[in-house]
C-alpha cells in the first residue's frame, strides 16, 4: 500500500492506494472513527480526511 506515513488532524485529500489487480472486481477499504473515506471506495485508490489525532490503520 502506498500513502502518507504521518498525518495531522484536519488534513484532507490524503491518497492511499494498492496496485491494481485484474483478478479483483472491487476493493473494500476500512478506516477507523475520525478518518473519513471521501472518495474511491470500491477502487484500488481512496482519498481520506483526518479529523482526530490518533494512531490508526487504513486497510484494504
């Protein structure tokens, strides 16, 4: 997965992605409370915004 390693509360437009896999028809991304997936759900790349200071994971 690629994306920023460190982020600050209030940041938006953060992009996370994985290499496209022709064997997959859809991707399901999850993020914890305080992190909002703003676009890209179902694709190999999502954009998120961070509302809270916390330690978190974005998973696909």
